[in-house]
């Protein structure tokens, strides 16, 4: 596991969602000890924000488990190509689709590209997200509010609606929510609001689709070492990142990816409308 020290953390990037290739230390996307077991053999997964961070970890874990992967990303071409190479190194196919998930037309076209390339979608992972820390709610502009909500929750609706036209019984949707949906996050009011919306979206869509036997679940990460952190927080925040957890450290994407594998696999066949908390021991409610 990559060691994250206070000395190595200060590395503020100016543009989110950030570039993983520029991070020091680089996030760990999969553990050397991980033992794949063909849990997703023959499946096709679409992962938004799949180029880096948690999305890269999910993409690589899925490929190791036998799934072909389509990665939707904004404009981080190098990160996307690096992740594609990792997926292909696992012996699976990878399709890169770049564009803005705030645009509903793009989301629909992205899904159609995946279906054209692979013939189907079995697993949808809604993961792309943005955050704009503000100390005062008065500093949250209309533009910021709309950007946050369109990226973090509107896109989840767009992709679910488009993908469900191609999903069958036994397929699934996994949404990335956050620990901020379950506890106060005073500097991320709009972001945490979208994560709360994702949590209830997950529960309601799950019961809506239960008769079709399409499962919908979510993962709620705590502080995890990803490009989003170094591109949105100041250096002082980065130095202390993760110290609020019971484990007194930030997590690695490699520690989150297996939760998505579990929810995507037949091991979770009797689980829907639920959230797995991967947060280093933070106490949550709900």
C-alpha cells in the first residue's frame, strides 16, 4: 500500500477533478494481494469517472474479475489511457468515452456507444463527481450549485435512464455516495446535499426496479486518497486529510474497489437498496 505522509501530501492541483499521474504518492488502485475469482466473467460494466481515483480502482478490479469496461471521463486523457492499459493488461477490453456528464444528451450517447461496442451493459457504476469547498453558504453561487448537482446527481439519473433500456434481469447499478451524506460536512454543503440525494435515489430506484430483478446499491466512501482531494482542498487540509477517522488515516482506492466487486457479483444477489460504508471507522447514522 502506498504510504501517505504529511510531507508528501501538499501538492495542490489547480483544476478538478485532478490528475492522478501527478500525485505523490500515487494512489493504490489494487492490492498486490488481491485474488480475483472470475466473479464478473463475461460481464460489461460502464464506469463514470472511471479514469482515476475510486473509478480507476473499480475499473481495474472489474477487469481482474473478468468484465469488459467502458470508462466515461471528462478530459483527463493521460489518466484514462493509463487505466485502459491496466484493464487491457488484465486481458479485458476497454472503451474510453470522454465528455461532460452534466449534458443529458452526452450521457445517452455514451450509453449507446457502449452498447454498440459491447452489445450490452450489465453493470452501471455512477461514480463521477465534483466538489467546491466553501466555508460560508453565502459563497455558494448559483453556477456552483447547478454544476455540483448536475454532475453529482443529475448525471446519475441520466445514465440510469439510458442504461436501463439495455439492462436485463440480474444486472445491477452501483452508485457512489459518501460519508458526507451521513454526517455534517460544513465546508461541503452543496456536495454533501448531492450525496444525500444519491443515497435516497439508490433506495427508491432499488424498490422501483425490484420486480425486474435489477439490483441498485451504493458505496459510501470516507476520506480516500484521490485526485479530487488534491484538486479541491488547500494544502493545510491535505496535510490532515483522513485524520478524523478512527483509523487516523485516509483510505486508498484499493480498499474501496472490492466493495463494488461484491455488489456487482452474484454474492450480493439478495442485496438491494443498501449502502456499504468504507470509511475507516467513522460512525454514521441511517
